[in-house]
C-alpha cells in the first residue's frame, strides 16, 4: 500500500495548492476519483509526457502507476480501470 499512499499524498499536496478537498482512501467516491486519476496518468500522452520522457523514466512511471492500480484494486475490487 506504500505506492498507493504515496500517490494519494502527492495528489493531495497538488490539490492543496489549488484548493481541492483531500482524497481519502476510506471514502468510496474518493477511491473512484483516485482510480480515474491513475487511469488518466496511464494514458499514453500523460505517461510519456507527449514523447518528452526517456524510455527509462516512462517504464518507471508505468511500474509505479500499475503498482498503485493493483493496490487500489486489492483495497476495493469495485473500482474500474481502463488503461490498467
């Protein structure tokens, strides 16, 4: 759960800058929002920053995001992913 907790903490720190309410893994709606966010981050355009990232960074980012998706799916099997 470390990867997922770090992902949520990172999203919350960015959200704090923009005045968003913090995401909570104990809330069903927030878990769905986190799943959508992971899906968005796994899209090819976002994953490779429109081709600007080197392959090694893309692979590391992909590994981290799929780890987060697997941990979230284990926590809540009802969440849906399309890119994972």
